[in-house]
C-alpha cells in the first residue's frame, strides 16, 4: 500500500513538472513572436509629407511644382505687363489635370504684407543679396498659397475699356469729318509748315484745325488709358 502511494506521488510530481515546462516553453515562444512584430516608433518616421496644394479662385488643387513656381515668381519681374504665368494643376479629389495661364502683372502678398517691387527675393532689385537663401527660407515656411482675382482691378479695367471705346467712336466720327473736308479741299495740302497767315486764309481751315486738335487729344487719352490698363493687376498671389 505504501509502495503504491509512493508511485502515485512520483507520478503527480512528473505531471506537475511537465505542466510547468510546457507553460514556460509556451511563454518563451510568445515572447519571441512579440519581439519579431514589435514596431519601434523611435526608428520610424510617422510623418508623411503631403503633396503641396493651391487654392485657385476658391477651389483646391494639388500643385506638385509649387516650390519651383514660387522660385520663378519671386525671381521674376512680376510687376510688368508682359509677365506670363503657366502651370499645371490636379483637381484635389479627381486628379484631373488643369492648365492655368495668365498674362499681366500680379500683386504678391507674403504673410499678409504686399511685396514691393524692390525686395529681398527679386534678383532684379538692388537688395537681391542672398535672394536664393531668402526664397528657400520662405518656401520651407509656406503653409498655404492662394491665387484670386482682384475685383477692384477688374472693375477699373472694365471702366477704362468702356471709356476707350467711347474715345475710339469719337475718333471715327472725326476721321469721317476730316475725310469730307479733304474731299472738298483735295487741292489744298494742310501742312504745319505753312504759315499761320496762310492757314487763316484757307476757307474752313479753322474747323479742320479744331477737328485735328480734338483728334490728337483723343489719341493721347487712349494712349494713357492703354498704359493704365497695362498697370492694373488683375491677379493676387498670397503666400502664407
């Protein structure tokens, strides 16, 4: 009887040892698997650089060449009428391509301040020393860019074009009148080289002289309007 109990105790010990060994082995395997799939966030760059965007007339686009555009814009003579802007955008959600083009001077605002003609970014100005470094520093700090129309400029341009049309109509009427006088006095050469006295002797010359004076005045006004139109910025580019 005692021998049977002794054997039974040994069996229990063996079973307990086997269970302990199995638990220890399983735990070791689990730890090995855990080490194999562990992500060390210290060694992983969790920041993903998003593609640059542009807000054009209130609509958001992906602008892959944004940085190059800023370099070209700030290095250009953006205050001249013959400035040409052309670049490709992608619609933010559909990825549909959109070609943007603009000809004419623009206004630039950086951090809500209007950029003057002479500035630290423009290589054409006297203060262009280290212009590229200033541009790169600005690019690194850009949060957003917007391009929008200048409503005041659009209204002003529209008014000037209407005024120009009215002056052109007056010029056309004067030209018709002058042509009539020329037909009536086709044998008379109206030339400034003639003496004032000779001019006064010509019948109807006073009327012709007035018409010519008005003609020249209107031409000057139209030239001035054209200059004003060229100097109007219809586009504002804001860099934040």
